[in-house]
């Protein structure tokens, strides 16, 4: 039951972001590429490490790379959010300058 409430909340947040112009096709492409990259690198190396423990170095290196990509994605998201907020503020200030 809680999962259904969570799913409805996620849909409402996505709709709100789409209305505010924060969610467009470019954001979807980056998000899908991010998820595919993490699954495409993390899952195969985890399965390889499970069967062949001698590849521990490869497993750790892949997890480190995935961690760096995750940090890059978070930085990109925060910078994009701040840029959109600054644009909203400048649009809100601009009409009052012409009065």
C-alpha cells in the first residue's frame, strides 16, 4: 500500500517539474543514459566478481567509477536547478523594471 502512495507522489512531483519547465526531453535523455550506464557497468562486474573473486580489483575500480559518475550527476543536477531558479528570479524581476 505504501508503495502505491509513493508511486503517486513520484508522478505528482514529475508533473509539477514538467509544468515548471524543469523536466524536458534533454533531462530524460541524461537520466536514462545515467541509469543505463550504472546498470551496464555495475551489474556485469558484480556478477563477474560473484563467480570469480579474483577480479576484486576490477569490481572496486568499477564501483569507484560509478561513484564518480554519480557525484557528477548530482553536481549537474544541482547546477541545473540553480540555473533554472536564477532564470525564474530574473524573469520575475524584469517586468517590474519596465513600469
